C-alpha cells in the first residue's frame, strides 16, 4: 500500500515546488477565478482551506465505508486529515493577517 502513496506524493511535491518557483514573483489575485493555488492571495488560500473541510469529511466517510483500515488506522487517518486542515487554515490565516498589517 505504501508504494501506491509514494509516487503520487513525490509528483505532487515536485509539481508544487516547480510552480512555486515560477510563480513566486507574480502578483497574487484576490478576486476572480484562479486555477493555480500559488497565484492566490493568503486570504483566498484561507477561504479555499475552509472550503476543503466538507471534501475532507466526504473523503473520510468514503474511506470509512470501504472497510480497508482497522479502527486504529482510521483514527490515524482522521487525525492526519484534521491536523492538515487546521495547519493549512491556521497558517494561511496568520499570513493573511500579517500581509494586512504590512499593507
């Protein structure tokens, strides 16, 4: 199972780093549609993180219904999902407020 996770995770990390490098000096957008996460302002990233909560719950429900994990593994998955959302939203909120103070 771990082999199925490593390759996609590496691809996501590499693509994210490449996009971050190429878009680091571009102006961030605060209105309108933006496909690339790196082009969003921190306010919009925070909003996107909050919109991700229902999708995270849906993914957890689907994983739970598949019955491929033990109860302990499901608790670990839930904890990882929760910490990911909290860290992402918290970090983007912090950067948004910091950006507002400097502007």
